[in-house]
């Protein structure tokens, strides 16, 4: 499907699990429905580390935004596939470093749009838009993105735990590349996704999520596949790793993942 032909619905379908709402449930949120909770419970029977993985992924997001703001001076963030608002959202972390930091959240789930706009109603430096993250042209042409993001200055583009929702046919590597090409030198891309080196885990989760979300899913991949998404970019230390080990902060220690059937794997790359 071309970027121009993707049409998003404003209707909330409570009969089909939503990836954003499932993630919310794993984080202990309240913006989810029975269908989401049931899917999570079934998934956890086969991949029991999923709840801990979700918590550690959220903590990674918090650390990486703080590092980019404090250590790299980034003041603009474009969060692709942001999910439902929870504690310590990107704008809260970034604006603690500098209240003038600007953040645009992008998600295709209408409930994210509704909750995000309510949360950000009085924050002039932050916006949420409903868009298909594969629609790079539409995102960068959005009035809120044009208002808040200066493409002549460095930007951090976030793809945190979302690329596994993109099928291979839609070229997730090409998506990352298209976004990188739009950004000024000195910009950063934060990329992580669910990976497994066990083919049985990859096959089960991929099929389970594809069926339960009615096709709104991509694929659990392998580590080398994610590395290839960042070809041509400068991967920052400590490289691509299981995200709880990326610049760990003792004050931000999450629960230990007791099983390793799959992990959230990623890191940060810089556009030279």
C-alpha cells in the first residue's frame, strides 16, 4: 500500500487487541480492555518474560531521552509509535532538562490520540498526531510537526519497540533510512525491537500477534536484522544491546528478565 493510500480510522475497536493497549496493560496501566488483557495473558504463557521486558523497555526509553537531552543537547524529539501516555513520557523527561524541549508523538491508535491530546492540552511545546508511521511524507508534512520540529537542527527520531509491528513487505529498514535522510547532521535515531535467536519463539509470537491483532503486526526478528536497519549511521556506545544493559543507571534499575526466550534489543545511532 502506498503512503498516500493509507486511511486511518478514528473508531476504537474493543473487539481486537491493540499493541498499544497491550503494552499499557503490561506496564500496569488502565487504558486497556478485556480483549487486550486476555491476549497478554495468553502470550505470557509461552513467553513469560514479556511483562518484565515491557517494564525494562520503558526504563530504557526514559534513560535514552535523558542522555540525549543532557549529554547530546537534543531539544527536539519525534516519537514514532509512541503508545499510550504513562509515567515519565518523552516530553516530561526532556522538559525536565530544558522546558523548551519540543516533542511530537506519532501513533495510529485513536485512543492514543484522544488520551495524548487531553494530557498535552496546555503544553505548547508538545503535540500528538494520529498517523501511520510508515507514512514518512505525511508525518513530516503534518502542521504540528512543522510547527515544533526544525529540520535544520538536530532531532532525535525514536522507534522504540515498534518496528516489529512493521511487516517485511513494508520495508522497516527503508522506513528508518527515509527518516534519517530527513534529519540534519548530528541527529540521532533510537531503534529497538523484539528479537529472538530461537526460531520457535519467533514463529509462535509472530503468528500469535498477527492473528490476534488481525494483521497489525510485522515480525519478531534476529539481532543481525536490526543492525542492518542502521547501516550508514554511527552506532553509539555501548552499541546494540539488550536494552536493560544500555547505559544502566543504578537509580533506575528494573526487574531482572529471568528467561531469555526473547529480548528487547537496540540502541542509538547518529547521523554524521
